[in-house]
């Protein structure tokens, strides 16, 4: 399948798949979307919630669709400000090639060129092993399909960043979200850019409490699902 590195509306890059008319990140702004959906309404929400802010200083994050590594890189930058430690698990069925990674402009666009080595290291470290990237951020990249996630009560936060239901509807089903529900700790949250009614209903059917939230640029709404206390 043809793949092209393109520039989105906020100046940051993404990978475009012409055959599907689909991108790894929003064409309206890759970095803006990542911050809005996964950092603001995921990581920051969890860290600042009254019930967890004092009890969870060591946070486990599962990313569904590691892709370009943008969400992992931004999370790494944010944990330094939040005073927490993150163990990050990135699941990907089809890893992005290094020649594509080398064309992505995230450290420059984020004005953190001095930390570009961290972005490269996220991609250069081996799969299926835990690696220390900074003193408060570790990563384990897992080469497997989303349906193979069978962990129980392991993660505090899930970044659900799969390709959209229009092109891969099998990734947005009750069975997938049941796996996500089981993988989360009680009180944990799942955030996604999607706001489709079918997605919300699938989440609710497996036990999630689901909120509609204002979406990132180009989208009216997004969803956040919480595993009930």
C-alpha cells in the first residue's frame, strides 16, 4: 500500500495512505490532535483527578496503534512537568519504517530539537523488551494485533489511536473494547478521537462510563471511557 509523509494544518507531519484516504494523525493538525485527545483528556485528566493524584505516581499507559511514536514522545515530554513516572506500552501490528520516521518533524515543530534523540530512541530500541528512555519514562513496544491483548487490570490509561472505523471497523467492536475494559485498572480511562455512535454504544455495552467531550480541530466531539469504581 502506498504511503506518503505529508504536512498537516499545524505544520506537523503525518503519514497518509492514499488508497484508504486515511492518515495516522488528523490532517487538521497532528500535534494539536495528540495534545487535545491523549494528553489533555487522557494523561492530564488522570493525573489531576482528585481520586488518583496522590495515589498513582507510577502510571502505566497502553497505546493502541504506536504508529509514528508521536503520542509516546509527547507523553515523555509531559511527564517531566507532571512529576510522575510512566511505563509506556505501544502495540503495533505493522511498525512504521525508519526511513519514514526520519522524515517526521515532531521535535522541530514542538521546538524541542534538543530532545530529538529521545524521539529517535523510541523507534530505535528493540521490540518486546522494556527500555529506559529517561529516569521517569520507560517503553515496551509490542508487535502484535489489538485482538491479542489479554492482560487484566494492568493499565491506568489507554490511548486508543487505531485507524478509523471507516477503513478498519473490526478494531472498533464490542470484543475489542471488552479486551480494553479488562486490561484497564478500576478507575482507569480510555481516550480516543472517535465519537461515532456505534463506538460509544460498543464501549457502554462492555461496562464503560462514556463521556462525549469537545473534539480536536476538525472534529466536533471525541470520547473518553472510564472503568467504573
